[in-house]
């Protein structure tokens, strides 16, 4: 299978080629290995490339489809997860996560691990350990974070699907930066078992970035559902998500907002593309009007700090505490800040999460979909989110991140499902993602509307200059 042929297909397309006998799984694997090496040379999106892909079910629904794992974990038995840090070099997962078990059962063939910012706490995938991950649309621009390596490699043509996680936009924002589909499922839709029952105090969820809506829908069909003893369990879908593609969404009521809850200015190109998408939805028969939940940004920001405490806890309580000189400055600052938290501080963070959840939940009693930009700005140049400024505090550094991406965090706080779609482009050809959000547990509505937009505003033939 030639490289230019391999990169034309999404996951389902490759699956169908293998199933028909037109190509063999071995031929796809060889093409994938070459594509991964070539893409990594361009964008630096890998922490490791496996000599042999991790074993998967040969009769799975996505049997033989190439796939990548995120350096976040533990995920896969025996595979190093360093979370982008020199401090965790050599630490390996003691077992497969339940999600990894489902990836294997789906037939996905994992070829390696993708880059992340240290501790997965930045919108820039630029770690000291692995260096800068570059955007295949413009090598001088960032790929977002924390699933930045995953998005860079999918966009660069390495694989059609890559694992990621989303704690404050970490799937949707890289998808927006790299022109991909990024889904954050409802809280409890995808299990964190057995390692975590309440990831990030319910704010973090794992899933994937893809090139097409149908790949995202099928993959969620294959991996959703609770693990044993999960604290949160999302209501099961009425039918497979893949069946939502092609279903009419015309009776839905849609709210449109391009105003950030933090009050920060939104790039005019980003806002204009979001409004254009809303106009297309109206032309498709949906009832669209300007509306937004009245979110307290102070509460959303405070809620994030509870998640930071959950992220930091394993680093602070580990039998092998990280050596300070092997941590980046921002990681040292975050760990010091969390170490000084009082129980009452943490309870205030959790109470703020609940207030935001109530407000957004009330909005979705009147609306079926909310449309916003995914990011407030175009993909940022490298170095934008460094902690080198001596005047930076944890708060000021976080503010600089959320000034760039003010639309994603709220829905990690609330647990609502959200998807970023690559529906727009800037005058310079950079991707602009548009975010759709649905009521809790209603990924079916997201896929229904997303499929309509994929048909109306197709992106399949748009490819980055540094890919393929």
C-alpha cells in the first residue's frame, strides 16, 4: 500500500479495505509505520514508536486500523508513561486500563505513544523532555494541549485515530489547532477503571481525535460504558452512535455564542467562522438564536483548581517523589500550590464546580445544542505559554492559557459532552474549530448535528502542507 493511498483513508475506510481483501493488515501496518516515522520527523509528535504494534483482536470492528496512545496513564501494560516529564522516565504501566482493553477488543493496532506537555497541564505541547511538537498546518505554530502529539500525528497523516484525554479542553483544543474532530464525552461515558474512579474530580475523560465524524461515532460505540465500581455512569444511548449519522436534527433548538464567559476578546476570524456555521445550521432547518448559559467565570476557574489538586496528588504522594530539578518551572509551581491547599480550599473548588453545573444544566432545559468557538484565537506561536516570566504565578499563568482558549473548560466542569469540528479556516489557511455542546448524556445529538455539518461543510479534502 503506497503512502499517498494510505493517508486518504479514515479508520473505517482502512477497516473496509482490509475486510474486503483489497489490502492485507500487514500492508496497512507497513504503510502506517512508514507514515508515523515520516510524520514524526516533521512534527515531533512521538515519545516512542513500537517495533511491533500492541496486539489487538483480529476480528474486532476496527481490526488492523493503526492507532496511537497518549503519554498519559497508566494505559497499556508494560508501556512507559512519563506524562511528558523527565521525573517519570522509566515508569511503566502495571496493567492495561479498561479503556485499553476495549481498544484492543476493537482491533486497533497501537504503534506508539504521543507527546504531551509535562503533567498534561498546558495548551502547549512543548516539554523539556521531548521538545516542541509542531503543527503540520504551520510549523511555527503550536498544536494545543494536552493531547497535542495525538492531534499533530493524525493531522500529519500518520494514523486516522489517536487516543487522548480532555481535562480542560485537551482533546478539543488540539483538534481545533490541527483541523480534526475532537470529542469530549459526557462525564462517566468512558471509564477510568481500574486506576481512577473520579478522574480529575469528574472533569477529565479519555477518548480520541479522528479525521471524520463516523470514526468518532463508531469508536465511542466500541469503548463507552462503565467499569466495575465507577462512581459516575452516563445513561446508555438509545441506539448506536453510528446510526445517528444521517438522522435529521431539524427539530433542535440551538444557542449561538461567540462571547467568552471570561470577557476576553475573541479573534474576529474565529467569531465569524462560528457565526457562519450557525447560519448553515439555520439553513438546514434548525432553530438558531443568540443564547448562552450565564456562567460565572470565577466559579469555572475555581473549579479548575480542584482538578489541579487531583492531577497533582499522585505526584505528591508517590513513593518515588519527583526530583525538583527534573521538573519544569510550571510543574514545580503547581505542585507547591497544591501542597499548600487546605481541605476547605478544595471544598470551595468543588462547590464552585457544582454551581457552574447547575447553571449550564438549566440552559440545556431550553436548548438542545450550544455552538461556540473551540478556541478564542488562532493556533498560538511556539513559546506563547511558557512559565519563564518571573512575575508569573499559577493563577496568572492559567489566565494566560484560558485567555487563548476560554470556551472549553466550562464543559469539563459540568460534564456535558462536546465536540470540536474543523469547519473553518483563517485567511492564512489555519484551522478554526467550532464547538458543539449538548445536554448531559446526549452525544447522540452531537453526532447527528456534526454529521450534517460534515456533509454541508466538508473538510475531507483539506490537508496540511506538512502532511502526506
